[in-house]
């Protein structure tokens, strides 16, 4: 019997202790998921926007509409109950079978979710990895005990374990694949508690140091205002992608090292391809690093080279604006982990004559980053998620939608006068 073997060694107390810790962590993550605001709850020690909060938003965080962390908590509670002597004695062999089945489910679940985190989600969640590691340890101890029990006459336990693992994993996969994925974004349409930065009128640019020349007359720059005119941008004063004659001008706060921002970039590219000339996007980098963004919350882990990549991108736009779209796309779609060395090499390839380290360019880029950070902080008083996409007036999207279809629903609802891109209608908050 598994418990008889476990009780002969400290393994029983290892199982109990780890189960208590895992149960507490599972309940804590469930609470954070339920109390989140739609853009990723701040989980201590989890890396902020691209850590546990983002994982808890993903479609793999729930089974149909039930948080998988709640299922995990139920399983850990069952393991604890089945280690109680009174339960073991009253249920007899049934308790052994249930205990072995629980061990198999812990092992199968840990392998499934660990694989999803590494191969599919691609985000770092220390709490999740700790839970999955605990599941492997406890599940392994239980299955090892079942194997030892089978050798001494406890037949059928491993067969039960195999059946439980197969059935449980099959049900889990069905619920996650075919269940309705949760929303991973938040739409707001109210003015922030404190207004964004005052309107800024940047001086006309000169052709000095720019291999493309000053191709954007400042006095002819399209202008877009948000939040009842408290935040205004001129299209030619900062990087943008899309047509200068676009009917709708969006503004995106993002970071080049943010996986969720990369997801939104792909959807914005599809949008511009589906409706050529209708949408332009002002690009406002907000690095996730205290080196240039000291106001980041404690739950956010600094992203390496985030400030340097944003500075390089802004300097590139300043020096070679006509080639910026290609450079920006490279930074947002690189299949390899993005590094400053890779980005610099691509910048030299696209604009070999540009001196991107010139003091004029780096100083301007640093100032623009501080402007972007200041606005982002004011827009993030209730929700600090990146990316943020200003759609129109006070309508703002925090985070990236769970799918391209969902993104098109939001765009169609935000711009009803625009010929609709096929999608299901969606209700937007009323200002």
C-alpha cells in the first residue's frame, strides 16, 4: 500500500508538507486571477506584465470557465485528505487507488502545463514552475510507492494510475482547447484620475544628420487628440507605421522586449493589410527597465537592454525615417531572443550611413522615452499593462486580445463608420 510504504519513511511528511505549500500557492493564484482587472494581476515575484499575470490571463489558465489553479487546489486538497490515517482506514484499498490516481494526475498535469509554458506560452512564471516541479516530486513519490506496493502484493495500483492519467489529461485538453478563452485585455473609456502630460509642440526637424532628409513638414503634420484634448500628438513628431493620410490614427505604448506587445504588433500588421491606408499607428516605446523607467512597480522585473533597444529604435527613426517600418518590424518579429547586438547589426544593414550614436540622436531619444514614460504612468494609475493602444478619444485598450478575431471585433466596434472587417460585433464601454 502506498501509505504503508510512505509512513515508514520521512516521505509521507515530505508529501504532506509540499502539498500544503502547493495548496496555498494554488489558492493564492486563483485569488489573484479572480481579482485581476482584466490585464493581468500583479503577482509578487512574478515579473509583472510578462510573468505570472500574463500566464494567468492566457487561454491555458482555465478549463472551460474554471481556473486551472482551482482544479489544482482541489487535487492538492485531495492528496492531503488521503494521507490522513482515518480516511485511509475507512476507505481501505479504495483510498490507495484514489491516492495513486492523484499521484498520476499530478505528474501528468505537471508535464502538460510545464510543456505549455515552455513551448506555447513562452512566458516566465516562477510560481507556475514551482507548482509544476512540486507536482512532479509528489506525484513521483506516490507512483514510486505504488510500484513498491505492487511488488509486495498490491496489484492493480499502477493500472489505476495509468487510467487516471489518461482520462484526466484527455478531459483537461478538451476543456482547454474547446473552452471559451478568457479575455486578455481591458477596454476603458474614462479619463485618467490625473490628466496626461500637457500638449507639447515640438520644433520643426532639420535635415542635419538624417540620410533621408527632412521629409515631413511640421506644419502639415496630421494631429490627433485623446482624452478631451488633454493629450495631442503630431504624426510626424514620433515614429509611426501606416499611411500619413490614414483616416484613423492610433497610438501604441509598447516595449520591444514585451512578448504581449509583439503579439499586438502582428495584429496591427494584419489590420493595416486588411484595410490599406485606413489606419496609422503612432509608436511610443515605454521600456520595461528601471534604467530609464524608474516608476515601474515592484512586481515588474527589469527587462535586459529594454532602454537601449528603445533608444536605438528612436534614433533610427530620427536618422532614417523612411526605413523605420522595416527596422521596427525586425525588432518586433525576430524569432531569436532580441539583443542589442542583433538590433544594431540590422540597423547598420538598413542604414549604413546613419550615425545612430550621435549625441543629438541619443539625447533626443532619451527625452522622448521620458515623455512616453510620463504619459504611460498617468494612463496606468489603474492598470499598468503593456501594450496600451489608444483607439479614439478616451477609448483605450490595455493588453493584447486573446486572438486576431477578437482584435478585429474591437476595431470594428471602435470605428463603426469604417467599412467593417469581418468579425463578430462587440460591446464597448460607454464613456
